[in-house]
């Protein structure tokens, strides 16, 4: 496949969802604490990366596209750091500030490149912030080709039904990375991209590929989706549409860290759709990108050069 860089550079994607900052504390471990049976980490360096919906946007710009990020943050240092990182990665920020909450932060402690602990800081946004965000989306969407909804169940998309209906009214393709068991919330989207575990939460455990196809197509019809893409780790990806089933095998050479891989897949899929690719073509590019990013540590991106 030839990377459609000329079309990608013209593509504009609006990413709406749960934005967060991923903070990594890297250190060395050479002893166990005398106070409790836990490792003692001697701190080395600290690194901040964009997470959640912000990582989706970051992946889009890394692949040569244009991304606008819309979400809700608190009035704190984490929000400042997040916006500065976004700007460094050529992501246009349209973040709504909610003084009643703190910006979502995931703190990971690593010793010898192995994750030892994760601490999450998160709060639900207020209803007034959600209303302001929805109005901002309505103002921004006409200038974009595709809408991405990145749901990490942190509250930004708890009124996702309204966002989907607004985008449908404007005739924009809507890609959703879902969370939870109630997929009826996403009715009317163009495509959803659950992973294997999320799909099982939605439709139950399938007996074989034929059973999966039947369950997937029933879900697709019930949600009025154009397509449904299941990411299946070492089993690759499977796309279900009105035309039937399409599958591509996994391309990962070595799996080092799967955190953020779903963001990369979603970003690539959205960018390729905005660039005029079919869902099947977009899936193949997304599969290639996913196979690259799982070989990296932590939330990472795939570049144009790597994908080519």
C-alpha cells in the first residue's frame, strides 16, 4: 500500500473526549523496602505524555493530518502542561476549563522499564461544562471532515447521544472508541472500535467466528452503524459492514506495551477515512500502525516514516 500523504495532509479531524496527562516516573529497583514487601524505586527521570483523547489527536498529527482537540480540563498545572504538550505536537486545543474538577492524570511508576504502580487522579466534569463543550463542538465541526469520540469513561462523554445526533445532522462521519456495556449510547455513530474484551462486554462470549459474525452484525444493525471494527490483539482486526466480514492478521513483531494502542488505531482509522480511504483500506493502515506502536514503551505515536 502507498501511504496517501497528499490526501492526509488535507484531512481535518475533530477529536472530542476524555483528555488526560500520562506521567511516567522512571527509576531503578535494587532492593525491597524493610517497611513492607514492596520494591523501593530510586527516582531517575519524569516524563509527561498526552493521554486519552489527547493521545488520539497527537497520533493524527504525527501521521501528517490536522487535529483539533476538544475536552474538559481543570484549572490546574496539569491542564497547563497538557496544553503545552499539545501545542508542541501541533495539536490545536479547544479545551473547556471547569474550575470544579481536576484534570485527569495517570501517574505510572516504573522500575527497570517495568510498570510497578499506577495512580489515577480524576473527577467528573459539571453539566454546565458539558453544555459548553457541546456548543463548541457544533461551532468546530463544520470545519472538519471527521468526528472522533474517545470515551475513557471519565465523564466527558456522558451525554454522548447528543453529540452523535448533532454530528449526524451535519453529515459528518463519527468514529467512537466505546466504553462500558451500554452500547445503545452510541446509536447513530458511523463506526465503533471496541477491543475484544469490550466486545464481549457488549454481546457476550462467542463460540466461534460464525457466532461472532452474527452477534456483531446484530449489534451493528441495532446501533444503525455503517461498520463495526473489533481489535483483537494477536488475532488482528475484524471489520463488519453491510458487505459482510473483512479480516486482517496482526502485524506486531514484538509486544512491549499495549497502553495507548487503541488510540493509535482509532487515530489512523479516522485519518484515513478523512483522507478518502474505504473502511477496509483504513483498517489495514490502522492494523499496521497498531503493530508498530505496541513495540514502544508507554503511550506513544507512529510516524509517517514508520508507517511507510
